[in-house]
C-alpha cells in the first residue's frame, strides 16, 4: 500500500513549508493555552535574581568605594571583609530562592497577572492596554541554556511592573508577541482565533529603520562619555594620596624636564601640549564608555514591526526592546560638544514617565550616533509617529532679549558693589581685575546660553532648541499635549511676553520669554489637535 502523506489523511496540497507552519501554529497555540494557567519560573531564575540583586547593590553603592578604600589604607581587616561578603551573598541567595518559590504568572482576561513576594504575597494585575515597553534580555549565562528574561514596563510606572526571568526562549517570544498583539488589537477578539504564522511576524511585516556599525558605536561611546561619576569615585580617593611625593618622584621630574626640552619654555607649545594631555586623559576615560557601548548595543538594529519599534543588540547580554509607537511622547535629539565635531546626534524616543516628580522612564528607546542627514530619513520611516515625519529645523526663532538683560543685571550689580567696597577698602588692583574677569565670564556664559534658546512652530509639532556648548532639539507633537500653562510677570505682561510650559506624559517642556501671540498659537493648535483626535494621549 502506498503510504504517501495523502493516504495518511493529510492534505496532498500541503508542502513541507505548510507543515512546518502548521506545527509552529499548533506549538504557539499550546504555549498560549499553557500561559492561561499559573506558571512558575525556571529554577535558573534564582541565578538571575542573585545577579540582579548584586548588580543593584554595586550600581547604587559607588559612594562606599572611597570609604572602603580609606578603611583599607588605615588597616582594613581582610577576614571581616570576607565574612561580610559571604554573609551578604548568603542573604541574597536565600532571598532569591524564596522569591522563586513564590513567583507565579499567567495571561488571563486580557491582563497579565503576577504573584510575588518574600514575607507577604503581592498580586499585580497589569492590563495589556497599559503596557508600553517589552524588553527581552538574554544574559551571557542564559545563552547556552536557551533562556531569557522578559521585562515589562507600563505607562506611568516608576519601575518594572513584571520581570519574568529564565523563560524558555520560545515561551518568552510567544508571550511577548501575545502581549503586543493584544495591546494593539480589539480586546474582545480572543487571541487564539487569529493565530499568527511566522510570515506574519517575519520579514514581510518588518521594516528596517536603522543599523549601526561598530565604528558608529565607538564614536557614540567617545562623545557620550560622562566621566563625572569616575570623578565622584576618584575624588575622595585622590584626597588620600600624597601628591607632593608623586610630583617629587624621579619619574615626574624626568617628565617635566622632557616637557621643558620639547617646548623650549614656549608658552604656546606648552598650551598645545596641555590640550593634547587633556584630550589623552579624556580618551582614557572614554575607553570605558566605548567598551560599554559596544557590549550593550552591538550589533545595533532598529526595526518597525507593524505599530511597534523593536531594538536589538548586545554582545554579552542580548536585548530586544519593543515599544508601541503610539506610546512615544517626545522625540529628543542631543548633541554634546564633542559630537558636534563629528556631526553626530543621539536620538531618544521618550515614553511616559513614572508617578514620582522628576522621575524618568528607565528605558527610553535610544538611537546612537545619528548623522544630521539621517534624521529626516529615519523619522520618515515611522509615519505612525505623532505629528508625522519632520526634518530637523535649520534655524529657529530666538527667545526675547529680555531673558538676557534680566540675568546679566545680577552679576553686574554684584561686581559693582564689590568694586565700591574694594575701593574704600584699599584693595590691590588684582582684586578688581579678578572681580571683573569673573563677572565677564559669567555674562559670557549667560549670553551663550541665551543664543541657544529658540523655538520653531510648525503645523503639527513644535520644536525647542537649547544647550550650551552642545545643543539639543526637542520635538513635541501637538496631539500629545496634555496641558499648556502660561506664566507672566508684570514686566512680561507689559512687554507682551510669557513663559509657556507644555505638559506631556513624559514631562514638561518650557519655552521662556516668547511672544504672547506665539503662546496663544501653541494653545490653539494643541486644542485643535485634541478636538480632531479623541484617542488617549498615552
């Protein structure tokens, strides 16, 4: 008897690809049914919890580094240190085990339910409509096991709402897909009635937005370097070092002698050498930032999948972020002073911030090392973005000069008072020179800040320009505006000027000293955008 697929009851028209697709659908349906029941995490989540807790302690305990170093210099007891570290590790491990034993989750009635706790059980019910960002992480210790972690953030939350560690890769991707689909479709339609094939979630519905090379990430790490935290740690430690001994050492003396020989006591050459030295020192600090950028983002790729943005990358710990485009509140472009030399920008898609005043969402969607010519093309690939695609403005309207005159008056008054007091106090000429030099530097800084303030009002968006040596643009879509506050002093009323605060779900954007007719235009267009679109601002 012929034992062909047709004779076994299968459709003779099905090819191998259809069979694989059907198996994938059946597998996903099985996973979906399982997710409707209470699920426990894998025991490997204990490892993830231990690493996460230790990382949190270390990242928030940088302030104790100088204390430990000082104690070490004054005779820190190694045995007590080992005992304290062992006790801390034991407590963290016990906490992770208890957390694993009590952690349960399920997908029920269009919401994600999570039960957790150490001493007391806490149950979270997360409506899928509140989910704004889903991040898939795969640390290096989970890669060989094909496990990953799903981090779910919600609109208005001050922290991660759900942290599902050590999920099977297929289960994690299925859950991620279900959360995204349910949160963007009619909640009355059961998910199992619309199973998605691999093609529906594959290349056909995915549009590449941007790719970043290794060189792009090196540049990003170089210009985005923030070594202030390094200075916070090193500063107290440097205070414990005897600098006189270092400067008097034979190596230091030979170095200064070499500098004098090379520059021949020329102040100009010494200045150039000092600048080169500072650049080399900055490059040394930036090396840490460069390595961190490569490990975190390489190979960086940002894609648009249906109505979501999906970012992936990471060398040691692979990450996949998914952000609903409608959740984006603000487009923020930042260009530090060094980035201006390379004509590169860092682009942020900012989301809803947390409840706490001044709190910012931890995971803004970031696009590193963007060329000026790439900005318009990048935004044009996201037509669902509120306000539509917008090119970066080439110029802007400056705020009123009254902002400048109000601020330079104070240092001038203080300098004048000090000059009068110094005159009657018979101070040396150096006192007056120093006073007015500092005053002029302050006025120059205020003027530079003033020249950077500006705005551009378009049909659907308003741009704000600001900065000091660097610069930044913020793009606000009128349909995302929640409120507009106008603040006027008596002097501003007479000059027909105002402070305008535009409130968004991601925070407020302030436009100082702009004409009242521009403020009224902002209000009018914000109201028009809201009246023609009654969808939720989130």
